[in-house]
C-alpha cells in the first residue's frame, strides 16, 4: 500500500485502506486537509467580496426591502442574489411585552408567542438531586461524530 497517499488517493481508497495508513501519514493528511479548508475559506471570502462589489449595489436596488432572490443578467449568465434575513429578539424586552399583554391587556400571550425553556447543562449537573430527577425525563443527550487530531508524541525521558 502507498505510504505517501495524496488527497486524490484518499478520494479513491476505501476508508478501511485509509485507516490502515501509518499514524504519521494520517497526521500529514489531516494537516493538508486543514490547510486546504483554511485556504478555501479565504478564497471564498475574497470571491464573495468581489461579487458584492460587482453585483451588490444593483441587487440591493432591485431587492429593496424584500428578501426574495433577485436575478441579474450579466452576459450569458443569470446571477441570482439571495440575502437571508436573520431576526433576533431581545429576551428581556419580550418578557416585558408578554407581561404587558397578559397583565395589562388581558390577552393570552400563547396566541402570539411561544416560550422556549433553556437549561444550562453545567448548572443542571449542580442542581439538588430531587430537582435533577424531576427535569431529567426532558433531557436528551446526543453526541456528534467523534473528531480526531494528531499531536507529536512526547519524547520519553531517559
């Protein structure tokens, strides 16, 4: 088996063959992929900046306040510009508004807002046992796929 696998080799080899490579080779491949990811991210950011310079003003004028995609003609291509809107809500102000709606306006806040409960897992671990047991059925722990990284093994003391 090849001990200096290239990225192209890795694409073609079954995972079991890649797993059989020496740790030094796996570490080299991981470093190469990490470098490539960083480079791709930098190039993508630079390219997106260039596209914003070229098309941003025209797309913004066509879009106005709407969030729908806009289509621009550039030579023999249609350039589709999308701008996703992100909305955030100030939790303290929401709580005040809900209290006003409920207490002053006598309206049911459940018709207008949904409450989401959040538990800090670090704090949960320190709660009294009876309280943890009460909340435990609502708790689900999931684990993503493991990640692996390589570090040189320290030299052994003589």
